[in-house]
């Protein structure tokens, strides 16, 4: 192929451009056949504007308008040169000149007869201008419009040019799951165009997202693949090595960090990229800090700030100040550390795209303030960090994305709880604790519940029916729906459809915790009762946090080591829940703070256990001398203190009547000795559950079935199934007992606080819920325990009834040696 200069290539493309317009005007169907053979004689252009037009000609479509190609040669030349001129001005820091050049191009693109490729070039350039100014909202709008115009006109390269910078812009404020869908699209587009440079850029974006999400091995692999594609491309290499260095920083690998930073600085001698230079110097400062070289680290951080300031890179200045603050803190120059941290905070504060950075900044600042003895200011900054983080987390549109932010920002929660323990601030502890697991259940306490369409509810029932048919011994030909679709097809297709149909509504239940309520919620623990709040330390598997409010209202909080035998017991319990004998739970005694021993026996105790501690059989935890926690104290379990506060506001003291329902497929003859009128049908029991009357207690005995995508469901019999999604519409009027397996916990992993039938009914208005956290034996001895408990509950609350029943039976080997007969049972509620 002949060697073309850039001008010759531009002239050749222009001639084909004019020919394409004439062909479209005379015979649109043959235009591509006319142009393509001539186009194959030309090399693929390097400059973005020429390459964009090359692909327009290569993919000439019937929808193209002939007038788009009627452009005079001088106008063509100006449109082509404006793109590199604008990019060069931006690289040199002359943002105003760059904007003027791209605005000129935009005017051409929006004028009558202007080809969409011109508008896409202009909008991408203007997006870059606004991104340099750190106007992320305006930049995002520009990229969005550019992508839309390119997509509507079949311009794959235009979509890539808009989507790749959009990804870099959005990587701080959107979930990895959402971003990865766009990365996959970009990779597909780049491969379709056989464009190595854009394919390499998609790997760089992928590396950044993986780094932020903690997958450092994946990030390094993606960066290596980008390096292979970039080769010795000088413009691309600095950014490549900066991102690789950042991955090593996250991995706390000083050697890898140092190597990558030095390569970045070496390549920056050949190209002028001030933003990348500032980032490389900042990472160099971090590497020197890790090596204990504080003076040289300080010099590198100052140099980073100076370079960023020179080109108006406010974000780069803020990052340099964050690093400088860390350096001064390590050097014990606390006032200097505070000044640098405050400078960074001022930049991030109020920027919607920087909430994560603001949370980190305030967390670090709180620790400096605490070291200076300013405890109240430290606590205020912890709350500010949580507000920023929870605002970012709660706005995510899928529960899985919200849980991703819980993982990604685990250290914000960990450091906040540690601060509360260090400064002995139980109210601050509650502020951090309440946001840790998620706040969907609290969101269910008001209103009519999430807006779940009938189609979404139908899909949940179809999936549950498919599982029920699998479990049935007499499924024969299956239902008409199953015969039509096939249970295999149902099981494979419906989970994704359910997530699509319910995810946004479920995620919308979460709102940031109102820190002004923390003291009210803590003080709301009634006198004469106690409360124990427990949470695993995020990212520290051998530690946990606890706060205890004693019967006199005194609160204390601390961080505790979790002995290895406790961790082993937790792991054993997760892999084979409720081992045969009570002694298997012995190590879990170490989870109880020693202050609990000082509580008077019989003190009503509220336990709020988060995350992996939620499903533990709290009533069965041994205390020594044959005693168990549920025999010493009447217990109530709640997934959050805010939900407990909401439950205390519900009406009490109403005359009670009891209705009961035993599913026809339950083997044991339960409830024979329990007073109360039986419901005439499963549908009557379900109707009472969904729209109950005040003081109306309902006891349901049914099979509970774990199921991915739903968590679980209850098989009420007579073809009626109760899923968590349908329970979200419920209005129970009194107490509810769900005697089934897995009613308050499911073994399937959930994205946040537990959305089970029992906990949802707890949130939706039940006075209390008798539920289970595991499989419950339905043999005669287990049935006797349940009957005794429910009969005792006719004259006392269920927590005291559970304690009395445990006390009456705990001495028998049949109970101590077969935990599934009673240990899964718990009372969900609040004192």
C-alpha cells in the first residue's frame, strides 16, 4: 500500500466523501458498493477526525442523507484541523482556547446539512473541556449526547470516543456492575472496529474499576493487556503506568508501586501530560511515605500539587494534599496534617461526583482531630463521612450495587466504629452501626411498601412454583405454565427477570441514616431492659464491635478480639448449621461482652446482630454450668436499632384473639394443644396476614424453602406460596408466628440487611414475630417444644414464653443433643 501523508489521506477521503454523497443521491442501495472498493486502497487513518470519517465511509448506511456529504474542501479542512487544535490547546492547559475551537466545530455540526460525525467530534471535545474543568455534570451531558448521536447514526467509533471518557468520569460514582456493562460494550465496539488503541483504553478503564472494587489481581492483568496493545505508544504509556502504580498502591506493594511510577515518569520525559505527571508525582510521594522517607515524600507531594495547580487540575491538587496530610501525620506534624486535609476537604465538599473521596478525606481528618484532642470535631467529621458515603450508596439503583459500596468502603465504617470506641461515644457508635448492613427494612416501616408491579410478583410465584414442583413427589405432568415453559427454562430465566423487575424498587427503600436520631434511638432502650449491638469488624475477620446498654441505661462500646475458635465455630456453623450438640456452640460464648454477666437474671435483652452474626442461634449460646442465653434472659432480636424504635411506636394492649393455620403438607401434628380458631383455608390465613386487624395474632405452620433470587418462600399449602416480595405489601395486625424452616434467615447470600418473610413482617407492622433462623425439626419432640411455647404465649409475650419453655426443657438430653428441635427459634421484636 502506498505511503500517504496526512494531507494526502485527507484529500483522498474527501474525494470519497463527495462520491458517497453523489451515490446516495442517485442510487442509495449501491452507495456502499461504490465507495468500499476505493476505500480499501487507503490506510486506516491515525488522527481521530480522519479515522471517524473513514469508518463512516466504510459503514455507509441507507439512512445517510446526501446533503451531509456536500461539504466544500475548505470547510472539510477546517473541520478536520479543529479536533487536533482543540486537543493540543487542552493538553497545554489553555482550556478557554480549546473550548472556543470545539464550539466552532459544534456550530458546524448543528448547522443545516452538517454531518453527525462533526457534532460527535465537537461534543466529545467539549466533554473533555468540561472534564478538565472538573465540571462533571456538564461533561457527562456532552458525552451522553455524543454517544446518542453516534448510536442513532451507526457510528461505532463515535460511541467509543464518547463512552471511554464517560467511563473514566463515572468510575467514582457508579457501581462496578453497571460500569462493567459499558466496558464490555466498549470492548465489543473496539474489537468490531479492530481498533487496538481503544481496545487498550477499555482495558485501562476495566483496571481502574477492578482496582476500586478490590480485585487487584484482575486490575494488574487488565493493565498488562493494555500495555501489550499500546506497545511503545508514548502518549498512552504514562496513563498506563500511573494506573498500574495505583493498583500496586491499593495492594500495599511498595516495590510494584515504585517500579510503575518510575516508568511513568520516564515516559513523561517524552510527552507533555501535566495531569498524568501530577498523578505520578503523587504516587511517588506515596511510595516514599511507605518507605518511611518523609522528607522526600513531602517534596514529591508538593511538586505534584504545583504541577496540578499550574494546569488548573483542582482534583490533582486535592489528591496531593491528601497525600501530604498523610505524610505530616506520620511525621507527627498534626497541625500541618490538618491544614492539608482541610484543603482537600474544601475541594471535595459539595461535589456530587466526589462523595467517596470526601468520605475518605473526612475520615482521615477525624483521626487527626482526635489526635489533637478535639473529640467533638472528630465525631462530627465521622458523621460527615458517613453522610457522604451513605448518599452515594443509597442512590445506587440495585441492591447488589449498594452492597458493593458496603464492601468498597468497608474501611470508612471500620474506622468510624473504631473512632466511636476510642472516644467512648455510644451515640456515634449508633450512627455508624445503623448504616453498616443497609437500611431497606427501615424503609419498609412506612408507606405502602415498594412499587412492585404485578408482573414482578407473578415472576416470583412462577419461580417458587417451579421449585415446589421439583420438591414434590407427585409432580406428574406439572402445571400448564410449567409444561409450556419447562421448569429448567423457568429457573434459568426468571432470576434475572426478577432482579430487573424488582431491583430498583428494593434499592429505593434505603435512605441515609439521620444522625440526629442516634441519641433518641439509644435512649429509647426502655429502663429495666438491656440492649446488645454486635457487628463484625469490616475486613478484619478476627475482631468485632459491641455496644451494651445495661438495665440502668448506661452504654459502653468497644472493639474485641475474636478468638480463633470463635471464627472456626462461625465457619462451621455456616457450613453445617446447628451441629448436633449444644457443646458445639460453646466457643460462641466469647462473643458476649463480660459486662453482660452483671445484668440481673431475667432482664429483657434486645440483641441487634449484624451481617454474619445475625443467624446465630442466640438463645442457645452456652453460658456455662449448663445455662444458655435464652434461659437467663428473655430475648428479642432485631436487625437495626432504628427498626426497634419504629416497633415501639406501634399500638399495644389491645385484646388479643388467635388464629392458626397448619399447612396440609406438614408432617407433625402441631398446634393441637394451642388454643385459637383455625383458619378455614390457606387463602384466609394469607388474607389475614396481608391485611390484619389490631390485636389479631396469627400462627402459621408451613414449609420454608430457600431459593436463589427470592431468598426463600413459605409453602402454605393449597397452591399458595408466600414470597418476601408479596410480604412487602402486608399489614399484620398483631403478633405473627412463622413455624417453618428459614423464616428469618436464608443461606443464600443477600445484598444487605435480611429481606425474609419474617423480618419484612416485623418491619411492616407486626407487634413481634416468632421465627426461625435454620431448619426446624418437625418430629414429635420438636412439635412438643413449639406447642408448649405457643401455649405459654397465650398468657405472656413470646420472649418470656420462649425463656420459660427453654428453662422447662433444657435439662433433657433430647434437647441438648438435638438443637434443631428448638435452637433456630427466635423472637423478632423490641422491648
